[in-house]
């Protein structure tokens, strides 16, 4: 059952990235796409034990890297830093439900943009631009899609009997 849980997670990541990069640009061509896969990273961070979440985020990063021009090392570094920020907030503030998930997705999308900009400026020879409008739109749109994603991810967890940190202790 664990194998199918991980496989469904990877397939869901692939579908989210495909919808974000292909479907979104066909429907809303001038509006920057929300970071749908980032909601999945936030979900894994707040609903899985620490080491399980890190391993799953590692594989999510592998899939996301095929849909972006971002170097894999930079993506993994950004996701690793983001994981610890979300994990830190989760250990201080935690409640169950979709509103909390949306709140954490907002924090995650804002943090991701800042972390990515800083890491890109420090590491890359040709760093990314500021792109203020695009980043603000992504920060605002990403949490809006968290509500339906929360329902889908909770259903997947139920089907595959995945338990979260609320059952194992929040500091796991």
C-alpha cells in the first residue's frame, strides 16, 4: 500500500505541473500560473513526519525540475529551506483544516519567492529577475487553489491510510 501512496503522490505532482505549465497558459495566457506543486510541498511538510516529508519533497523536486528551467540543485536548496521554514511555523502554530492549509500555502508561496530570489542572486551567474507583478500574482493565486487540493490530498491519504503528524505527535 505504501508503494501506491508514493506512486499516487508522484503522479499527482506530474498532473499539477502539467496543468500549471500547459493548461493554465492555454486558458489564462496573460496571467502567471499559480505554483500548484508548491501547495503539495506545503501539504507534505505539515501532514507528514519530518524524514518522510523530506524524502517525498526530494522526489517532488525531481519531477518539478523537468517542467522548469531552474537548475535542480537550486530547486532542491530552495525546497529544503522552504521545508524548514514551514516546519518551524508548523511547530509554533498548528490547527486542522483547509483554512490553516491555505494560510500555510500563503506563507509558503511568499517564502518560496523570496528564497528563490536570494538563492538565485547568490548562486547563479545569470540570476533571475525580480518580476514583481508575476511573483505577487503567484503569491496570491497559489493559496486560492489550496482549498480543492486539500480535499484531494486528504482523500488520497484516506484511501492509502497515510497518517500525519497530528496522530504521531506534532514534533515528529
